[in-house]
C-alpha cells in the first residue's frame, strides 16, 4: 500500500488529545490513539475513529476560552509564557470589540489584506475552537511566528492570529501548515486552519 501524501494544508496538531484531556473533554470509553476526524464548534466536537469509522458528539464542559487557555498552560500543553504575552494576540471570532490596534499600523490596505477591523484582538483566544486550534500544535505555532517575524526583519514583531477554514488558506502557506496573511513594520497576521473533517 502506498503511503498517503502529506497534507501541507493542516498542522499536525500533536497536542490536541492532551488539550482535550486537560479540560475533561475526552470520551472515557474511547482509545485516544484512534482519534481522527474532529470538526469543532463552540458547543463541542465530533469524535471519530479509524478504521471502524464510529462517530459520536462530545460536548465541551462549561468553561470559557480563557479558563481553557489557563488550564492548557497549567498542564504544560502550551508554554506558560503564552499567557497574556504582548507579542501574541488573537483575532476576535465573535465580532465583539477588542483592543484597538490601529496604532500598530498606518496603511489601510494592510488592514483589508489581513481581513481585520480596527477592533481586532484579545490576548487570549475568544472561542474554544480557536483555543484548541492553536494549543494543539504549540511547536508549529512558534515556528510559524519565528518565520513571520523573520519576514518582517524583526524578532519583536507582534503576531495576530486568525482561525479560518482550511479552504480559505490555499495560498501563502508555511511549511508548518499555517499562512502568513500580511506583514507591516512590527506586526504580522498569521492564519491557523480551523479543526475540520479534512484534517489528516
């Protein structure tokens, strides 16, 4: 049997099961090593196994994205240095006002290119699916940030993360499975594919 060609469109997400276990969101009667397909939304996710192909809906426990982010750091799923770091921001997924970052850039085309509004970001993910998308691959996230900062020519550039469906990220992909959307002076915007059925 020929091996499957690697999918460059999606991160490896090696810590996803660890992140789910951290907030007690794993089915107790399933084997984690068989976990495959997993579209997420704000309420929960679909657990699917291979090769049997069983699926089940698993709801998230009642906690906020910020509480989940704290738990990920406390359990070592993400580095503790990620908590409230000024160098890493997260685009708001809910349309509510965030921090006004207009002072970070001067060119309106940059804002449009990155798909941002003037009120764009918070210091922590604003939805559970966004938190899982990034916490599932901390090494890949940091590698993508290092690449993006190198493209800016500065190691201190702020990074704003957006979580987008994978089909919207077919261009400008990094080798780690993330996309560089825009860069200007000391701020870059990176995109992470959302967790979808099409993950490998």
